[in-house]
C-alpha cells in the first residue's frame, strides 16, 4: 500500500515526472492555458498555484525559486509582472481545471488547465520590428485601384485554372 502519498506518479520515475510537470507549468505561464490529461492537469495545478504565490511575494529569493522551475528569465518576468499582480486580492485558487472529452486514441480523460483571472486569449499578432515603419492605412482610392476579387468559388477545376491564369495574365500586363 502507498500510504501518505501527496502526489500521483504519472507512470514515470520521479525525475521524469518532475520534468514533465515543470514543462507543463512553463507552457501554462507562456500561453495562459493548456490541454492535457486530467491527472497531469491536477499535478500541474499544484505547482502553478505555488508559482503564482511566489510571484505575489516578489522577492529575489522568490524569483530564484521560480527560476528553478521555469528555467527562463522572460517567463519569470512575465509571471512576476503580468500574472501574479492580477491575483493580488485573492488568497488562492489561481488556476482552474475543466474536464474535456475523452481522448480518442486511448480514452484518457482530458482537461483544460487555465489561470482563472486572465483575459480571454486571442492569437497574438506578430511584433513589428523597430526598424520597420508602420504601414499606411488603406484609403478608399487605393481600394479602387486593386483588381476585384472573384465573387465565389469556381464551379470546377478548369474554371478555377482559367480564373487563375486570367488573374496572372492581367497582373503581368498592368
């Protein structure tokens, strides 16, 4: 019997389990939410809540302890400057685990692990480089100069190829 066990083994040796949970915590800090199995999500939730508590502390020692897990200075900075301040008035429960459907291959219970107070995630736009100037807004006159796009999908393969050929031929001629 395994008495007084506080965590799950996740069918791995202890070093591999620690590395797995640390990597899941990294992904959680980076993306704000992750999809994984229910057992892994519950183990990662414990670590992620401890990391947010360290972020709320804000001391150098807390940063060093968080770096032991995250192994990335940028992620530690993101944890301490962006994520932890959102939970300043809360004493716990920084993450939530929501059950998803069963995994198709082996029937494992999947789950979504997410921070409970982060805004809804949207796909991040690529950051513009400092050397690149921002593009000028498109004016109605510039829109009129562009060739008109086809109204719908082509009816068949040959009509689609004809349309492609006409568009290429028209752009070369102008």
